[in-house]
């Protein structure tokens, strides 16, 4: 499961979800990461942006993990 192809598919699925969600309006973004034990991807809509790209990315991934 931790092949580059599997990761690319996880990312593609998240992008398809974001594209489908945005047809109703709103700003939807995706992010994905390969952790030591899993792939993860997030689709977040109309979220509060942080002061920088890395802060925004951390917020996206925290939301995916259920930390927010």
C-alpha cells in the first residue's frame, strides 16, 4: 500500500472530491502526506487560512486527524 502509485491514487481521489464539492460554490482545498504508517489526504472547504502556507497545511492535517 505504500507505493508511489497508491499515494498518487489517494491524492487523485481527494482532488476529485474537492472538484465535486466546489461545483456548489465555495473554496475547497486538498492536502496529502505520507506518514510513517499511512497515507492521508484532506479536503477542506471554506477553512480559516493561517499566516503562512505551512501553518495552513498543519491546520488541514490536524482537521483530518480530528484534532480540531
